[in-house]
C-alpha cells in the first residue's frame, strides 16, 4: 500500500503542472486578442476626426487651382482718358464674385474717385465700372489691378494697362465770336478737362501789343473769355493761343484763328 501511494504523487504533480500551463496559454491568447481589438478600434477613430473630415471636404470641392478667371471685355471698355475724364470697364469672371480694382496713375496713393467701388458680378459673371480719372493723374500708361473674391475667400487678380492722356481742347463754336472790326468785342468758349487753369494769348497783328487772359474751367470743363479789339489792330487773320495746365504742371495748347476786319 505504501508503494502504491508513492507512485500516485508524481502523477498528480504532472497533472497540476499541465493544467497551469494550459491556463497560462489561454490567458495569453485572450490578452493578445484584446490588444488587437483595441488597435483595430483606434485606427478608424483617428481617421474620422472632425479636422480630417474638413480637409477632405475642402480638397474635394472642385475649386480650380489656377484661380478665378478675370477677362476684360474689350468692346465694352474704354481704358484711355484725360485727368478729370471718365473710363469704363467690363470684365467676365466667376458668377457672384466680388470685384474691385486699384490704380495709382503714377501717384503715391491709389485713386479713390467717383465710381471706384466693389462690384458683385451677376449670374453670368459680368461686372462693370464707370469712374472718373484723378484730376492730379500723370499722363502715361499705368497698371490697373483687378481682383475677384469668391464668398469662400478664394481670390484671383489680373493687371491691365490704362492710359492717361493730355486733355483735348475744343472750341464751342455756337458760343464763340471770333470775327470783328476794331473796337468790337470778341468771345471764345472752350471745353477741356474740368477744374484746370487756362490762358488765352491774344494777337492783334504786327505792331500790336499781345495780352494774356486767364480763366479756370468748371466741373463741366468749360472756360470763356471776352475782349475788345483795339482800335489800332491790324486787319487780317491772327492766331490766338489757348493753353491748358493740369494740376501736376503738364500743359497742352492749341491755336485758334481770329479775324479782324478793316
């Protein structure tokens, strides 16, 4: 009986060790499964954050990387005028884009004259302006920068050239009298740039003293002079000189004929 008891003890120890090993294997298997499950759940949560969804939506919005088109409609635009005159421009761009432009005319600050305001393009993408050229603008070719901004903030720009010229000087014939005898009164009315200084150099022929009369145009660009022909004026056709001086000192001139009768 003692011998039989000793033989059973080793068998019981082996069974206990086998059970413990099996238990440990099962625990490791369960822990490994839980760890893999946690990693699997973490990954889609990271991809689904609100920030990443926003970036994905923006990238797929279909906005062209080249920017908003801005094209000047040439046959509906006049980009040449004198100081105080008017320019107009029509552009095609994205529908409902807010459009504006900047132009300096060679000055230190951009022009802010009548008509330079933001314009929202219509459903067909058309935007138009009519604006007055700065009275202090310098003559020459100057860049004008157009910008178009979509409601979402995307912006594009385009630059074109505008030309500032010397103003024309025209005689208002219906209001002018340029033919007369000595001692009679003559009159000259001109139209040119608004709010500029003008001078009229009179001429009464050989041996007569010349005389300069001054005037300033109003908002409509009109200036006028009245004078009497001296009694010793020489009969004939004599040139009168009209000079217009802009705010920046630039000037232009024309000659008008005066007829003195005998």
